């Protein structure tokens, strides 16, 4: 019998620890050697014509008897599966997780302690509210879910890019999502929080106050999935070999820094390039600019659970980093794009309830509800056997007596399907063999539909967040509220919300009210404690070192461009692993000054927009600049890029062109012979290859900030 079990196990598992090999077994490559067949393997002679009764001069009816045509149409008719009820829009990639320094005082989980391991992972990023086809750059929380294919089973860490949540208790989840999704009568608006129902819900749930401050901040408009932090949000536990337990929050911080789009960019990109984030991730991985995150935890010993003025099990609260510092000990890298979207990014399914020995849950009421919801939703999305799908199945052995159901895939040999049985087959594992054992937590209390006392305080951390923001971040938050509440037509909604803002900051409330209407109180309705905390302002995360690696740089040219400046800029950008895009008046040969060189631009001025790049560079050239000066769209490129705080480089005649486009008295675009930088505009009248490298370095610094 044990032989049979071993064989069956082999059929189910992949080669140990290697998810790529495991997936390769199910992956087919298309080639010109392939011949078209039906799903049942019979070769087909035509993919163009349905079987018909026909003759040369008369077209007769199509025949229902054609099994090939029927199969194609039937398969097509059933291609769609339900999209995720939240987080429907997403992108994903494969990667690796490595432990750099073992936190064995916290946990015995090998995935978090074994420095010799490389655990394969799949990460799926997402927006929350939009449908599968919605735009990437909308204002929203981003999902950041990691599936770790560990030797001890799959561990799913289903996080977000914002460390807190709207509600404290999972029972409210359907309400917060219904209120935020398109309204029920007309299914409007798509992927937006800017509507009556969302803000009505926020007002009615004071516990959401902290979270909506984050959602109105620049965190909700990331520049790239690669430039977002990730947070497990809920409180988990780690168990060490001595049996000691810590409460933990998982944190992952990108080495590229935390950067955002400005709102105007995000709005425009939603129309100009709805796949902006998806493409950005893909492009970076293809260019081998592999995104990386430092991975760590905030840990609180079990004995200290009640030492804080907030409940550490409340998911609407952060653990301020001055009280509980983050301890980084591992790194996460994404290094391979998926082969097929549907079978990998769409079919991947996460469950917060899936943890491995050494990692556990807490009594966080949001987490406990999540632990029920994820498995359940996969059943309606993918069917009960969803864990057998290639992207979801573990790389370690799987064996049990869960059987049958729709689309059961595994064939298990043996005459019994229950335990205990006369063969002693498929016995429970011992601790030594790696069994998951629940922590023996002592629990006592009365059953009640209630939350503990500390869960009732809802404003302190909303103030903490606001107090910590830099002036620039505060301005962006004010503008976000002004935009959102302007989209609420019902005065009850925006007037009440303006009043609510006075619970956080009276200046915020009055400034927003001036724009959207409403009558806020004359004074703050709640005293501000004045506290700030580290780890909140995005400005604290500029990145490990300024880099233009994987940043997009547009080089604007026209006939007569200066080939020396062009080549120097293109070369310097490529050498620094940035992604240069040449933009010209047409996607056909553009001749240099002197007619010795030519370039075929990647895009023309109308086909691309400044929103899609991080910086622009314009080489001089008398004729080229004459053309650009009479082209409204080319001027718009410069003005818009400047308005979005992007680095702009110009040499030779282009210096005057940029100067004219910007035309702001406060900004002096230098006429210097040397490289000169002001307001992110880098200019040099006479180009020297060395000077240009300076310019690119300055541009690096500038792009790093926005
Ligand atoms: Fe989720 N959430 N969630 N959520 N969530 C889902 O599961 C749910 C919450 C998060 O890329 C669903 O597979 C409840 C917090 C991400 O596939 C569903 C509650 C956080 C993803 C679900 C929450 C998240 C989901 C829908 C309140 C941040 C996308 C499809 C108790 C830590 C995963 C699915 C992916 C997806 C339920 C709150 C993150 C319905 C009941 C807090 C990143 O099961």
C-alpha cells in the first residue's frame, strides 16, 4: 500500500521546491510543427469554414452536425469564469523569496528562517474595486498577495499596499464593498470611490476614518506596483521552537522606494494607457530590472499584548514604528513573467487560512472572517478542486481523502478512501514529521456580538497620519477630498463628510469645504494629540539608491535633430538600464542635422503622451527645434511633463524651446554652458558627452522623487 501511496503522491506533487519544473509538466509551447486538432485529438482540415451544404453558385445552410465547429463555438461560449468579487483587476509574476538573517527567536518556520533556501513565489497585484477590464491607475487600495510554495505547503500572505483597513469586523465586508463598488441602480461609477455611496458608508463608520485618510493619500495612486510597500494588515502570530508566541505584522518595502503618480497623471493614464501598471511590471521583468522588496515583521511578545493604547488585533490601527520597529530579515524578488495570463494570474487563488507550521493566526476579527471567505470564494470562481490547478498546487507532497467533485484531476490508486483503514494508509503526521499543531491558546469569555473596548477609539491614528504628512502630501490629500466629494451629488453626503474631517483637522475640513461646499464647524471637534510616527510619510522611502533603471525616458526629435546629443542621451539612458523611447513627428525615418544619421521613432507625438514616461530629453538642432516649436502637441509634451514634476533635459537650441514652453517667471532655465538644474529642468547650451552624463545623473535624482 505504501508504494501505491508514494506513486500517487508523485503524481500530485511537483519536483520538490521547484515550481517552474512543476508547471513545465503542464505547459505546452505552440510551434509551426503543431497541427490543428480538436480537443479530443483529431486533426482538423480547416479553421475557416463550417461544414455546409453548398455549391459553386449557391450558398446552402451550415450543418449542425459539424463537431469541429460546434466544439469551437461551445468552448468559446464558456470561456468566462466569474471575476473576483473584489480585486478583479490584477497582474502577477513569479519570483523568489530568500531569508538573509534568520529570525529564529520568533519562528521555526523554515520558509522564514532557513537562509539556504530559495522559496518560489507567485505575486499578484491588484486594484480592489474595478472590474477585470478597468484601468490600473485609479485611486484605490492595491492588493499585494504572495503565494509561497514552501516545502511545508503553500503559505498565502494576502496583503495590501496600505497597512490598515476600513472595518474592524469581517461581518461588515459585504457592506463596505457594496458601498464602494458601482451603485446598484445604474452600475456607475467604475473603479472609483468618488460617489455618494462610498462616502455615505465612510461617514456611517467612524472606524473607517484612519483608512480613508490613507486612501486619499498618494499611496492610493502608485507610480508602479514595483514602488509600493506591502502589508499583511492583519495581526498574525509566529511561534518559535521554544513554544513562545509573538504577534506580528508583515511588512515589505521596495528597494526602488515608494513613489506615486500625481492625480492628474493618474486620471489621464486611466484613459491613455489603462494597462499602465501591468505593462510597467512586465517591461521591468523583461528588461531584467527585477523588482525587489525587503521583507520583515513588526513583532510584539505575547505578554505585551495589552501594553498599547490601541488593540493590537484591530486592523484599522497601525503599530507605530517608534513603538514597534520593523525588523527586516528577508528579500522578495520578482524575476519571471507568467506564460499565460488566464491559467496563472487569473486562476491563482489565495487563502489567508493557508499558513505553514511556525506561522499562526490571532483573534483579529477581520482575519478570522477572511479565513472563511477566501476558500469559499474560490469554490464559486474556480470549483471545489481549485487547489489542483497547476498554479495553485503545492510543490510538496499532497495526500488525503478529500475526493471527487467537479473537475477532479488527480487519480489516486488504492481501495480505501477513509481513515482509519485496515492498511493504516495516509496516517496523520506527527510533530516530528512536520505536522501543523495549533497553539494551545487559553480562551475564556461570554459569547456576544461585540468588540473589546479599545476597538471603539477611531480618530487617534487618523490624526497621527495627518500630522505626519509633509506639506506636499497634505496638499495632495486636500485635493483628493475635494475631487472625491465634488463627485458626490447628495449634499447630505458631502456636508456630513466635511464635518467629519473636522474630527481630524480643522484646516483640512475648512479648505475642503471651501471647494466642495458644506458648513464645517469653526473649531476642531476633537483635540489633536499632535503626535507623529515614522514609517508613514512616503518621503521616508526614497529608495535604496537613486536610479533611473527601468524608468522610461522619452527623447523628442524631429528632422534636423542634433545627432551627438541624441546619441549621448540615448546611450547614457540605455547604459543606466533606463528605457528610452524616441518620439518624433511620425513613425518613419527622421533625419539628423547634416543628413548623416537617421532614427525611426518608437512613437509619434500624437500616439504617445508624456504621462507614460518618467522624464523627457530634447536634443537641439535648428530645424528640429523649429518643427517642435510649431507643433502644439510637442509643446504640450514639455508643459505637461513639467506640470507633473518630471525631469526634463534639453541641450543646444532645445534650451530656448523648453524655456518658452514652461514660461514661468519663477523658473530660470539656465543658458549655461555647463549642465544646470532648476525645478527638475536640466539644461546645457553646448553639449559635451561628459556633461550629458551629469544631466542624466540629475534626472535620476529628479525622477526618484515623484
Ligand atoms: Fe480580501 N478578499 N477580504 N482583503 N483580498 C478577496 O478573495 C475579504 C481584506 C485581498 O490577488 C477575495 O480570492 C474579506 C484585507 C487581496 O487573488 C475575498 C475581508 C486585505 C485580494 C476576500 C477582506 C485584503 C483579496 C475575492 C474582510 C488586506 C486579492 C477574491 C474581512 C490585507 C487576492 C479572492 C488575489 C481578495 C474577502 C479584507 C486583501 C472575497 C471577507 C484587510 C490582495 O475572499
